[in-house]
């Protein structure tokens, strides 16, 4: 697995303005360092303790994105260094991220995770829940967070039409929220969608941030401790 070659190939394919999150979960810090040496600065992890351990081994200028499900009792562990928490799916989590960011005199960007897949198991706000949360307006008082966009995962299926439809739904929700709630918030600008198997479809539907793991680092092996 040549990490640099994989990164170069994927980056050459992505249109201007689409950012690449290298999803390094389960892989050892040496592999992240290899990607770092090839120029990658943006990494995504889905376990707080694992990300924290790696953050101590990698250079300071890495931008860490937490892409897993947010457990409120673990936010304090990443609050000192995390740049973006992508999987936010409740107001309570936003409020806790704000509280922890304040404790560390920081500012943390959050993406609203939306449930776009037809599959039942994925986390995320339903569009109705998210709209209701935004309408309520309490989020405007949270001074240590910025809502930077939306994040979503399509169904894990070979049905391309369905996947494309789900990504379009995310795009439409982003546009709707931008117009209704964030027209005065230029930082609300990111649509995070697309993984190794479906990032081309995501980008064609308007994603401007892809999260790619196995196409960069190879298959993941989960040991007995996971
Ligand atoms: C693991 C993961 C990815 C990357 O998946 P690959 O198929 O390895 O590219 C992207 N997003 C989330 C939320 C993930 O958990």
C-alpha cells in the first residue's frame, strides 16, 4: 500500500475546492506520519481515545476531525485539540461541546449529522429534528462553537441511483438551512459526504469534503480489543 501514491491519485481526481479527510481509524501512527510526510494535514478518526493518542504522536499542525458518534462524556478528552466534530446529532451535544471548548478557551467547529440513508442503523438527526433544533434558535447563544455545515452517510448499497439520491437529499438540506438559518453565517459552508466506495457520487451531488479511509490506507483490521 503506497500511501503517497494513493493520496496523489485521489487528490488529482477531486475537483478544486473539495477537501480530503484522510480517515486513519485503526491504523498506526506511523501510517498517519507517512500521509503527513506526503503533505496530508487533515485526518479523521472515530474513537476519541485513539484520536487523542495519535494527536500526541503527530505534528502539531494536524487538523483533527472527529467523525464518529459523539458521546457526551468523552467530549472533554478531545476539546483541547480537535478542530471539527462532524457527527453532532443533538442540541445537547452542541451545548456540551460549547461548554468544553470554553473551558479550554477554544473554538470548535461542528457539522450537523443528518440521517439521509434509508438504512435504519445510521446515527444522525432526521431532517425534521434538525429543522426543529435550528428553529428553536438556542444554538445562536453558543459562543465557543461554529456550525460549519452538514455531514451524512449514504446507504451501503451497490444501488448507485439510491446513493446519489441520498447525497442529493443532503445537498438540498444544506441549501435549505443555508437560506433559512445561516444566510449571515459564511462559516456554514461544508457538505461532508462520500467515502472510498461512493465519493465520486457524493462530489457529483455537491459534496465539498470527502472522508476516505481504505482507498488511502488499505483495509482495516479490527483486533480483539475493538
Ligand atoms: C470509516 C469512515 C469513513 C471512511 O470509510 P472508507 O470506506 O474506509 O473510506 C468515512 N466516514 C465515516 C463516518 C467513517 O466512519
